[in-house]
C-alpha cells in the first residue's frame, strides 16, 4: 500500500518541486525529474509485481455517497508498468530534446504531473476514479500540447480539449446510468453489470465505447490525435503514442471486461459489431498514414491503426485475443516511442519534418536511421521483433472467435505498414553520402540513447517472449 | 443562555444585518469602524447560520419556527428554518463573509470615495438581511417585501460606481425588476384571492383542495409567478438586464449579485412552486416541462452568448445566465436526486461565481484591463488571483474533486431518472460549452507571454492586499472542500429535496 501511494504521488510531488525551481536552473531541474521518474518507476514495478503475485493492494473510501477506490488489478498493473517504464525513457530523451527550448519549467512540471495522473488511470479501482483521472489527464496534458505557443498549437489544443471533454462527458452519463442500474461501480467484484437486465445495454455499451473511443482514437473520433502532433516530440512519443491513448484503450478494456464482462458483451448485438469497427479503423488508419508526407502525422495515423489492434484483440472476447491485445499493448508501445524519438532527432538535427525532404538523412544520422529501420520492421510485425507475438495471438484469437476475416485484416495491415515505412528508410539512404556526422554532442546522445535502448528491449522481448508472459497471463486469468 | 437564543435564532440572522444597516450611516465618516462592523455582522451571521444548520441537522425533519410578534400561524407572520432554509442561510452567510472581506480592500477606489463606500455597505447589509429573510420566510406577502428590498438594494449596488454606464445599467435593471415585482405581486394576489391565506402551508393546503374550482386563476397565478421570478432571476430570454448590471457593478457587488441575489429569487420561486403549488399541481399544469425547456434554452443560449464576450466580467455575467438555466432545469425534474442536485448546484455556483467575479475584480483593479484578450501572462504576475480563478473555472466546468461536479452528478442522476434525453444532453453540453468559454481565459493568463513590461504606463500588476487574498483563498478553499467532502451540505440538500417533494 505504501508503494502504491508513493508510486501515485512521485509524479505529483516532482511536478510541484519542478514548478518552484527557477527557470534558469536547468541542471537541477533535470536531476529532480530524473529522480522522481525513476522512483515512480521503481514503485510502480513493486506494485505491479505484487499484483501479479496475486496480492491485493488497495486504498478505498467513501465521500458522501460516492465511492472512491484505488485498486490495481493485473490489467491496470500492465498499463502502469508500460507507462512508468516509458516515462523514464521519455524524460531522458526530453533532457536532450528540450535542452535549448523555451518554458522548460512548465514542460517538466506538467510532464511529471501527468505521470501521476496516468498511473491514477491505471490503478483506479472503480469507474468514478477512472473517470476522475481520465478527465484530469486531458487537463494536465493540455499545456504540453500547446507548448509551442504557435497558433497551430493553440488550435490543436482547443481541438484536444473539445474532443476529450466531449468524450469524458459521454462517459460520465454512461457511468451514472451504470450506477443507477447496478448500484456499484467497483471493478473488484467481477463485471458490474453481470446481473443486470439486458434491455438498453446496447446503448450503454455504445455510450461507453464512444466516450473512451475518443482517447483510444477509434475512427471517426480520432481527429484530435493528428492535430496534437503540434506538441514537442517527446510528448508525441509518450503521451500521444502511449499514455493518453492507452488510457482510452484501457478504458475500453475495462468496459468490456470489468463493466459488462465478456460473456455479456458477447450476447449484445452491438458487442458483435465491435471487432469490425476496430478492423475498419485498422485499415483506414494505416491507409491514411501511408498518404501523409509529414513524418509525425504518418506516425500519428499509424498510432490510430495500431490502437485498434489492441481493441480488436479485446473485442474478440477470447483468452487468446486478450493475450494478443496485452502483448501488442506492451510491444507496440516500445517501438512506437522509438519511432517518434527518431523522428524527433531527424527533425532537430536535419530540420526535415516531411518525408519527401528526408533524402540522404540516413547518411547524416546513420545510427538514428538504423534504429528507425528496426522499429519500422517491428511495425510490420515480423520476427525477431516483439510485435510479432502480439500479432500472432491476435490472429489466433480472431480465428478462435470464428472471425477469420479479422486475421486477414491484420495481414493486410502489416503489408500496408511495410508500404508506410520502407520508402522512408530507402529515401533516407538515397543521394550522396555526406561526411558530416549529425550525431555528435551530448544533446544527441541523450536523445539517441533511449531510442537504442528501447530497440534492444524490443528485440530481447521478441527473442524471449517468456519475459513478459507472466503479466499477460495474469491479465487473462483475471478475466477468464 | 442557549436555550433562550434557539427559538429566536431564525429571526436573529435576518434582523442583525438589517439593524446594523440602519445604524451604519451614523458612523459613515469612520470607515474602519464601518468595515469592522460589516465583517463582525458577517462572522456572527455565519456562526448563527452554522449553529442553526447544526440544530436542523440534529433534529431531522422538524423545522425551527418563529412567529413574529407572537401571533400564531394563520394570522401572524411565520419564519421557518427547515432544511432548505438552513442550507440557503449557510450559502448566503458563507459567501457574503469573504465578499465583505474582499470589499474591505479597495472598495473606496472602485466606487470613488469613502462616503459612497459607506452607502455601499448599507445597501450590502440590507441585501444580506433580505436574502437571509428569503431563506427562512414562510409567508407569501413577506416574500414580496423581501423581493422588493433585494431588488432596490441591488439597484443601488449596481449604480454604486460613479460612472454613466452604471447609472444606465441600474435604470435598466430597475425597470425590468419592477416589472418582475409587479407580476410577483399579482401572482400573490391571485393566490390570496382563492385561498384566503398568506401563510405558505395554509395556502398550499387550501389550494390543493380548491384548485379544480378555479383552474384559470391558478394558471394566472402560476404564470405571473413564473414570469415575475423569471425576470428577476434572469431566466433566458428575460435576462437582458443582467449582463449590464452584473458587469458594471463594483466587483464585490457583482459577486453578490451573481452569486446570491439571483439565487434568492430562485429560492423564492422554489418555495412558491413546491411549498405553495406542490409538485402534483406542477405536473398538472405542465410547469415541470416548461421549467426543463426554459432551463435547457438558458443553458445553451447563455453559454453561447458568454462565448462571444471579450469583456471578462460580461463573460462571467452571461455564464450566470447559463448557470441559472441549470437550476431552473433542475427545478423541473421533479425527483429527489435531481432536486437535491439542484440545491447543491445552487450552493456551489454561489461560491464559484463569487470566486470568479472577485478574481476578475482583482485583476481589473490591478491592471485596469477588462478584456480577456488583454490578459496575456497575468497568471505569472498575479499567481494567487489566477489560481483562485482557475479553481473556480474548473469547479464550474464540473471537474471531479470540485464542488460543481457533485451538483452535476446528482443533476445527471435526476435527469436520467426522468427517462427523457433532453435534460441529460443539455447538462452535458453546458459543461463542455462552459469549458470553451472559461479555459481560453486560463490559457491566455498562463500560457501566453506578458506584454512588454518596459512600457512606462504598464505598472507591474501584483496580487491584491491581504484581506482580498484571504477572501479569494477562503472561497477557492470552499469550492475544493465542497467537492471533496460534500457530506453535510449534500445531506441538507437531500433532506430538503425529500421534504419539498413530500417524500419523507
């Protein structure tokens, strides 16, 4: 329990400390950020390991009539682990990326506060607490989205707030209806609506999916995500490829497995359509991605597509499918963060943000492009990278659920992913070889090191998938 | 000692401010004393209200009744402090105390002169006393008297600033408000005509048995009351006086007008609808549907109008129009959760809107800039003021852990219980709209660089003085406190709702 409180409060405390450090003391600030993200990660690991071991770690209470409970289960622990681990990488990357940028104090303060809030989403023990942190996440990441202060960023911020507040409002209505029906909001005692009458539940499920679907970027609720690419690259890498969007995915998983339960969703008419909604987003998202010329936008649309991989696995309502979803959630996050890290290095060191302008960048930044290439291969989903395993189980789950066309969708999507990235890599090594080395200096090292490390992690996970298996298994056992 | 005070408590909280208001002019030259007296009355009033609330809370059900002059109910005037009365008394005293603290800071500067600020305080106390009276009155004609006192003192407060715009706004307000009073008066007359009673309970009992004999008169009475209080509480489209009046008044007055005066009228309307006509009659005459519709229109229209205002105080004033819509909508839900939510929302909005107006007032006083578009970077210069403003805004948007959320939660529970989509959709849409008109202010204040400070006429603005800071901190703390521990106030609201709907 102490670990849980410490894990949740590290980010918040660090953020407040950073807020009072003067703007010019950047070394001290970086040190504080490093200490608090590391501590947060360590405590999250401790909590997660205890949860996987089957221990009950919880804080609960009532305020008025409203129940509040923080009670991580394996699903929350997996999400928490992903977020906490990548946060450290993103923080180190930020030390390099943000080194010469303005308003660092605000940036780091809100980066740390969103760390706490994301863990809050992950560890929430009932719908109300989930809603609280989900809503807060929008507000505390907003300053990061508008960090550039340009009119484009402000517009993106407005879109970000509107979409996410709208989604959260829909969720609030759905939560209140759930509360009225079941009288409880806790995840711990099995699916909340398991014993509820079935009439009208289709609509309730629809409300929940629309609400969480905004952050999970289910099409057509995705438009805020490409706009949010106006944020600094570490934010795009961490929040808009992992933390924020995973909060939405996590919400959907919670709704399917903890609010309705997979048996009930299977009986609902709308529940059987859901996998196909996800399949549409997978294909359409990646096709739009292939058309983008701005690298970050291409990555954003690809995020949209890959988030629906996870949703697809969850919607198959099969143990294999859920296992695939969890594996993809873990492995995809490592590689996508890497891709964004590389995109940031390219933009900073060569000034190129558009793919058509990246001819010969590979000669300037050989290590970056090498890392980028490996991660890009991972997006296609082939060995020896970890994403292969997620995709394998997703297909297995689809077939087990009797929905073999979905397996086909995954294969087609893999091919389009290849079309998305191979030209980027090829283009980067075109043209004349320069003798300039763009990867000198401590700033680039700070950006490059997390990317290289993440790719190594991804490779290791691909070769030894048994390493992440206990977590995945715990989640599957928890719900089935 | 306490035994002798308890029976008289309902009248003390009303009389004390009125009495001080009358003696205040004799000390008009000694500003310190005036301010001290006002704050003392505020503190005493708040303690009295707290004590009263604790008594009502402990007694569960039976209200404290005080008969003026010792005359018993059907003939004499009755003051009744039940759950509703205790709740609203707490709101009135709890908000007006920080506001008078704030006024102590720079009122003279804002209204132009010491003498004018003494007059301001007289009106301020009259308003406070009359609002407290509205909370506890149980007599129809008494309501009318209090409505008039509130109206006239509000007019005075609006015109407190020495400025032609203030005079214009006050005149506009006077015309509209008099119209409203006349209609209310007419409505009371109709009720008296067919029931022969002015005491609410007696009138209600009589009305329940005879309304079928003269449904047209009941119709007239209902419509007069609805429109009359509609004008006074600025229910869209009868709100036209409000933005001018609330934005030109001195900031402490704006806070009280938006936070409390409008709520006083709504409480009166609520008493008429539920205590005199009763929920059965409301359904019979479709008043509930009218209220929901009017509230829905007010929420949407008020928010959209707020969105297009560049002047900060006008934006807040239009926001009040929208928030009144929530309360009117809630009055029409006719179920326990919804009504409890409405009452809590009323309390929460009173606190929040006062916070926002006071923070806006502090910013305007320090910078002289009234427009949202001129507030770039003010968050860095006046951190405490903007923090209070931010807390207020988040509360109004209805973020969990702020008071607005609890009210909204129960309002939504009630809306969903009606089974109709309109109230739910509107409540949700309203909070998104609320975010769209308040968040840009915060973004500008914190995330945009301040203009060039080397310019000679731009003095570096700072947070206001101690008493004003204290007022802002108190109000912001209440917003958070009510959001985190809504407990007792929510309980009062729930009991009041059950009582009003006659479900024990």
